[in-house]
C-alpha cells in the first residue's frame, strides 16, 4: 500500500484541516478502504480514530503481526476477546473527552449508527460525508506508481489472452483466463468481474459473461482491469474477427474518434462536463446520441469507481493528479455494442495516457 509510513503523514494532516473546518473534534473512519488509505493497513474489520493530535487504529488479534509490520507509526488498540471494537472506540472517545465526533455517514448503516449513538450518549455525533474520499481524488506519486503497475498487469494479461484466442472459447473462459493471468503475475485479482460480451451481448454495458462461444459471432467486447496492492486499472477493447457488419465498423470508428477527442481535451482547468461533451457531440452528430447512455468516465484508485466523474452534470475542473477513465460507448440491443476505454492521468500541463493497448480498427481485427 502507498500510505506514508513516516510519523508525519501528509494525508492525515490534510484530513485534520478538513476536520477543523467541519467543527468536529475527531473523525471515526469506518470505510476500510479509507483506513487503508490513511494508515497503510491492508486488513479489514478495523476502524481509525483521527483526533487533533493522534491516530488510533482499532482492530483485533487476528491482525496483530500485520498491524505491527504495516503501521509502525500508528497507535494501536487491539481489542481483547469478548470486547467489541466499538466498545474500544467508545472507551477511547470518552477518555479523550471528545464532545463532537464526526462519522463517515456514507459507509455506516442505520443500525451501526444507532449503536454508536447508544455507546456514546454524551457525545454529539456529526455525520460527515466524503472527507477522505475528497483527499483520494488527487493521487500522489506512490499511488500513480501503483496504478501504473495495475495497468501493466492488465495489459500483459490481455496480450496473453489475445495471442491465444480460439473460436471455441466461451465468455466465461475468457473471464477466467484474464483473472488467472493477473493473479499469477502478482495481482490481487481483477479490479472487478471482467465483462465479456460476444456479438449482441456486447450491447450490455455491464453484462455478465456466459457460455456463448466466440465463433458464434464476429466480435467480442472485453472490459477488464487489474488490482495491484489495492489500486485499480480499467480498460475496454472490442476485438473483431470474421465478417464484421459495416454498421459495427462505423460504430467503432465513431466511438474511437469520440474517445480521442475527449482525451485530447484533458488538461488542468478544463471543466469535466466539457470533456464529456467533446465525445458525446461526435456520437450525437453520427445520429447515435441516444445509444450513448452513460457518463464518459470516472476516477479510479482504491475503488474501481470513485470521484471524480466525467459526465454532463459535473462542473468541477480537472486538476493535476487525477486519474480518470475515458470510455464512450454506442449500444444497440439485439445487434451489439462498442466501448473503448483508457486510463488517463491529468498532469501539470496536460495529460498522460497510462494505457497502451492498440485500438485502431485494423489493430482490433484478429484471426481466431
């Protein structure tokens, strides 16, 4: 994990500034990925209490050795047998005389919220949303490096898959092969269950792989990514073989033109909805605006879908350090669909395309 391991953790320092502005005296971090981001701890079932002066990680004996190794500069509270983590949190909050405690409202169930209130009847519980997630929007050097590794793993797996494609392979087999290759080369697994759609099934943006064989149609859409040390990559390609319908070729070339236009637009200060518009206008001009029904892209990091969002409603400007996908699509139920997706880093003076899988129509045409 890329969380800083020095005594002065810049991520926590930024969070403390946010906390001060919110009026809360401390924040109870219950989203496990946010705990990972702030501490470097890669286990789960653990909470982090961030106060004005210290960070306290609450966990259980299963992780004792791992905690010592991954979080040497974080104060640890490992619960005893028969004592819940929430009991440990309540005891610490009361001892520290915290009067107003912030909670991550978006990652807490109503039931758990009621338990927190019951355990801390004299503490004002202040729901806060997105403080850590906002920090995660801008990636630091370590996070960018891990994302590059995740991209590399995904691309190597795809290259192996592409080289060995056969007509008798099913969507499920392609999904399994990608997962296997990513894991055997050091990845935690795929970023998400790969989407593999042959022929008309490519018209399902989030379709589930089935037992349809490649040879039953003339094209296949593959959406996949690798998880490397919790950081994600996300790519989509369409491969063609056999007699490809003229309409499909036009769809693909239009989609690629739209994607390239949107990528070219990316640089600091550009409003995200304008990037979306750059792609959407090209697809609409081709007469297929209604066939592009989702946003242009999203942030990637510890989650496969995280802030920021590239869509028609986002009025936020791009900033250096953001990593976003650009993935326009055109879908016709019963016929097929096209989506082309790459991962883009916003740099100080423009952008860098982190992914490099070939994507011209000629390069996407293969023999099986």
